[in-house]
C-alpha cells in the first residue's frame, strides 16, 4: 500500500477520510452527473446513494494542508470498487421498482476487471483546486498503487465530452486502446463515444518501489 505523499500545498492519502465522505459523494455526482442522471438521479437521491456505497479501501485522496478535501481517484478490483454497493442499496434509496430500472441502466456502464490490470473507477478534482497539479498527483498515486499491487497495466475510460481529462491522461502516458459508440443510448447517458485508454506500468527488476 502506498503511503501519503506531500506536495507543495496538499498531500496524497490512501483511502477517504470519514469527514470527506459526503463531499466526495457530491463531487462524484457533479463530475459524472451527465452520464449518471438516469441511472442514479435525481441529484439528492444520487448523492445519498453514493455516500452510502463509497468504499474508502478503493480510493486515493488529495487533501490540503488544512485538511480540506481536494479530490479523489477511485479504482476497482475483483474484491470491490470505489462506487460499491448492490441491489439492496439501490432498493434502500430508490425503492424496488426504481432499483430495478436503475440497476439495468447502471449495468450498461459496468466494466469487468481484467487479470493484471487496475481499473479506474472515477477521478475528479474539486473546481477550486484545479490547476494545481492535483489530478496529475492522483494519477501518479494510482500508478504507484498498481505497481505495489504487482499489476502491469492501468485502464480507464474517458468520454468524448471530456477532452480536458483525455489530454491529462495522454500527458501521463495513457494511450487509446479502443472506442465504443453508444448509438441511440447517447440520449440516456449524454455522450456519444467512450475511449478505453491503458498504460503499462512496471515494478522494475527489484519489485515495487513506492
């Protein structure tokens, strides 16, 4: 497991502090509401659901020197995901009928883990923390976690309506692997294409160094 690493005015921490859980849920919704509006909306219920199911053991956070939440990178493994939960959590938030519909829609966005690959499960930076290198620091921390976990690749998906995120991923060494077109489902999820990007990482000849 990677340790916290300080930067000029913020630190990178493994996990998600309990006092940041609500803000992380709200920030996740704000970052991804365009594609999650039908699977998880309306906003109040979406944030309540996310706050209920976020798994700190699958997160790496950025925190200011004063303890303010700045952003988070989530990831998915065979044992869980940053946005976890199950059908029971959907029922608790949306009722049985709502859970059935939302479960079907969310299933269309589901991505399976692949052997030897760390799968990203969402990354975002708070609006007032952008431009300070927080996103880059989070991606680099995810890479260190993959190396420490002896995984050879990192995978993420970026949608066509988020060119700024794609530019960051490319600067950090991610390369396009495939593109999926949504066709008529664009009206549901708010984007036309999703690009799978991957990056090979290496622990080096002496094993992981973090």
